[in-house]
C-alpha cells in the first residue's frame, strides 16, 4: 500500500475548459508545495501534448510529462500523455496502457482510483472544468479511503457540468474557485488525517487499478468483475458486465463505461445510423427521379416517381429526428 516516505498526492482532473483552469491552478501553488501533483486532461489518443510545457511556464513548480517508474516528488507537477493513463504507484508514477474508460485514455477515474488505493487519507482529488462524468466515480473511491475531494465552483468554471455532477452526486468536501485551491491545499500540508474514516481497499478497486495499468490480462479478469448486463460495449461490440450495484460497466476486453457515458455513446451511434439512413434516402430519391425521366413505359415512370416521393417523405421524418 502507500509508502509513507513518499509525498502526499494531489490528483487533478479536467476536461473541456481544462487548460485555462489548470494554468490558473498551478499559478496559485506555492513554491514549497508539499504534495506531488498528478494531472489528467482529456485529450485525443493520437498526437502530442504541450500541457507540461504550458504548466511549467504558468506557475512556480516544475512540470514534466509522465515517465513510467519516475519517483513521486513533492513540489512537482506530472501530466498525462495522450493515449496513456496516469496512475500513482507505490511512491512512483505509473504510465498505464490499459483500456479506455468512457472512451478516455487518459481517464480521470483511473487516476483518482489509483490515488485512493495508494495514498488513502493522504490523497487529494480535484475535479475542474469539464463535461461528462469522468472522475466522479474516482472521487467516491478517494472519499471512501479517507482522502479529500474538491470541486471547482460552478461560476468559476468555463464548463461547470463536470464539477457540478461531482457536487450533486458525491457531495465533495470542498467547493472552491481555482484561485482558492492552492492556498487551501498548502495550509492542509502533507499530513495524515487521523480523524478520517478509511474503508479497506476492496478487491474491485485493486482489480480495476490493475486493468488501468495494462500489466495483467484484462480479458481474464473480465469474468470476475461483474454480472452480465445485456448491453454492448460501443468500443468493441463485446458484452458489458455490470460492476457493483451502480450503473458502471466493463466489457471482457476491459473497456469501462459509466451509465451516463454509455447513454451518450449510444446516442452517438443512433445519430450516425440516422445520418447514414438519411443519406441513403436522398440517394434513393434522386436516382428514382432520374430514372422516372428516362423511363419509357408509363407504368415504370409512375413507379419511379412513387419511389422518389416515398424516399423524400421518409427523409423528411429522419431529418426532423436528427434536429
């Protein structure tokens, strides 16, 4: 479990509007900040990220991109790389290659769960501007293990729906503006919370953290994660298993979904299917109208005209649904 010679960890997650929130967050951290800071910002799998350079210039603490196995150091900021989870290990940084969570890699939930597992009451989870609900489940794990949970104040966030979701669902310990967070965290210091009620690290927390690392066969673990849900994973088409009693799911490959993220993914699938159907109906109407102009027997011309009219009517219905 946690190596108490290592610094406490502040894990920070953000999504839409996160760059602005993160730059302001590090700008208000003191130079002698007693925690190691781990940062996850949602980003595309491919490509590169300049986040560490941006944060390095924005505040007094040195910032660097995650390197697997690097020691956790107080007064530094470590940022996730595209296509990889950022996790806390036993006093080290872990770069995880596990499956996506709600289509995100890096995932805020994965980071927060690792901090709950390894830092316990010495861990802090901070959720900044964003959309969706990635990070909310991880906040619950941090709370259960005695850590501190913080959400950005709604009026202070460019996109308040993510921190609001945390406030409404989890009931975080503190709701602060980004400018207030650094001084509050510094005043807390790197110390244990003797009054914290700490739940033991259950098998599910350990197993899900292992899956995020990518260092075990997630396919083997899948059968033990939960029970069949009857739903299908949008990422791979495999069967989803329900994890626990809440609406959280994983497939046997290891892709993880919250209920809200799964709904959004299904909505996107429906929109894509409707768009394909709309394009096909337009093509059908245009082709039938063209064939009606060149058809010789009158009954064929009439049939093609009816086909064109029916396709246009169906296209109008689908267009209304898409709007």
